[in-house]
């Protein structure tokens, strides 16, 4: 199940399983172990919708009883690019569904005072221009990190890009749509707003800290 807002480029995947799991990680009493597990599970569930338009090609195969023209995914292996740190929390869940995917890493943190992203690491596979590039980060707040991450993969000639997050603020969605209108955005929940410190309300708190048990 999915609902589409905007010009079909913002997709809220409001499947009951995803919504239920999201409620568990929103609760402040949910501990690191459970939080980490559920973030991965939601990442895995979102894969079905994100990969809905993957291209298929014909392939001739033999079943035990007949030959047939079957269908298989074509093209270069896709690449999952988590934005460090919190994006790492979704990678294993996604890889369970897409075990052959490549993984790129985008090192960004949000300066606490300015809320602007600061770049500190980047590593990607080759042929970025031929792959579907899926950038993952559980939180889309001001949108600064997501816009910067997409800039980074576009600099490496990526052309087919999707952005995936768990919880988004309307401010972040707007920023992303204005800067990268060609990139579809997949969201598990669209929340109400940002607070004065740039946290999503109601949100789930600091996702990186909750995944890694820091702070
Ligand atoms: C969080 C989150 C996003 C970013 C979102 O990371 O994982 O990357 O903030 O905020 P924005 O939309 O306003 O840019 P953070 O900077 O806290 O780094 P961390 O994951 O290393 O803790
Ligand atoms: N980053 C987070 O981890 N949580 C928020 O609410 C906003 C940015």
C-alpha cells in the first residue's frame, strides 16, 4: 500500500507493518537492541516499493518439466549508499532483500549550531552512472544532509537516484524537491514539523544515538 503526494515523486509507504514497527521505535522506552533490529526490518520492508520499477529482461530457462521464457532483473547491480552514521542502521535489512547490491558510504554530520551538513567521507563503487543509486538515511529533517548526499553522487555521474528515509519533516521534503526535483523520495512517515533545534516533531529523537547507543 502506498499513498502519493506532490507530483508522484514523494511516496509515503504507509503499509501497516511499517507503521506498526515505526511506532515501536518512536517510543522513548525502546532500547538500543530493539531499535536497531526494527530500523533494519523497516529498511527491508521498504525495498519492495523502492524496487517496484526495476527493469526486467527475458531469459530462456528450463524448469524441471518445460522450457520457458522467464524474466530477470537486468543491468548493473544497484548501490545502497547510507549517510553515516544513522543510514548504516538500514543497510543490513536492505541487503537481506538485495544480497548482490553494492554499498557506497557517505560521511556527513550536521553541525549542531548551524544545522548545515559537514562532509567527512565518501567511497563509492565504479560505474555509478549505470547503477540505481539508493541513498538511505532514517531522518530527513532540514534536508541539508540529503541534498548534500545527492550532490555527492551526482558529482560521480549518478543519474538514477532514489532517496529513502523513515521519518521526514515537511521542511526537509520541500528542500529536497527544490534542489533535486529529479530524485524520488520514499518515506515511511511524514511528520508534523521541525523544532527550534532542528529535530523532527514528533519524530523519534536522535536516530544515530539510538541505533549506536551513544549519548
Ligand atoms: C542525522 C540524520 C541525518 C541528518 C538529518 O544525522 O541521520 O543524516 O541528521 O538532518 P538534516 O536533514 O537537517 O540534515 P547526524 O548529523 O545527527 O549524524 P549522525 O548520524 O552521525 O549522528
Ligand atoms: N536527526 C535526527 O537523528 N533526528 C531528528 O529529529 C533530526 C535530525
